């Protein structure tokens, strides 16, 4: 352990008056090499502990492996991909592997958008009586994840577990689905 004096001026004053007789007696009192009394020494703490450095290294490796669209781990790891929403389109990859997935959803606006992820059992999703929006009550059991509406410029994450099949990603704000804000995603 490294040590440093707490009061350098006090240790300097003691050094001046130290003679050969006082050296032997001062060693018994805890003076280190006749320079600084042990009572004036304190431990110097490192800013980095071994646990902190280990955590930093693990974080750096995880960050490097978790780049855009990268898959972490082999078979059963977490994959991620980008989803971009804007009036009136949703853009993303068309195929992903089954498992735990993180969708990084960017709203390019100009207005607010939501995102629903629904496992599709048919070619068409059911509409409400207004004819403008998907009937969310009818697809509740097939719903895998939802991000509530948010304003333009925001990036959010949606964590979902996907099993093999076809999914529909869509915005269900009034008229947005009909305007083209939906896309299919095939999970293998």
C-alpha cells in the first residue's frame, strides 16, 4: 500500500532535530526511515478498484458486441434491430431469428407515433367500426409488445420475445395504418 504524509511541514520539522540517539528511540515510536512519523502517514487510495476495472472491461466488450443489428451470444442470445417510423411508413428489417429481441424505434415524425407488434394469424388485421384503426381488443391475445405514442425525434426500445411466425408492426393512431404505417416481420 502506498503512503503519503498528511502534514509535510510537520514531518520536515521533526527531521531537522533528529540525532543518532533519537533515531533508535524514534524507530520504536513508529518513525519510518527517520523521515516521516507513522502517525503522519495515511493510505493513498487508488481511483480504480479491481472490481471497477473488471466492470468497465465487461461493459466495453458488451457495448462492442451490441452494435446496431448485432447479435449477442450464439443461439438464444439477444438480437436488436432498428425500426424507423415517419408519416406514413415503417421501415425495418424483414427477417429476424426467433428469441429475445430489442427493437430500437426512432420516430422521424413529424407527428407522434406509436408502435404495436402483433403476431398475425391471418393476412389481414381486424378493423374497428370507424374503419380507420385496427381493433386492438380483437388482437390483444396476439399482441407481443406496445410503445405508446411519443413525439418526433425520440428513440425508444421495446424488448420482446418472438417465436417463429409472421408479425405485423404498425402505428394505430387514427388513419396511420391506412396511410401505410405498417410492415410485416418474419421470424424464423
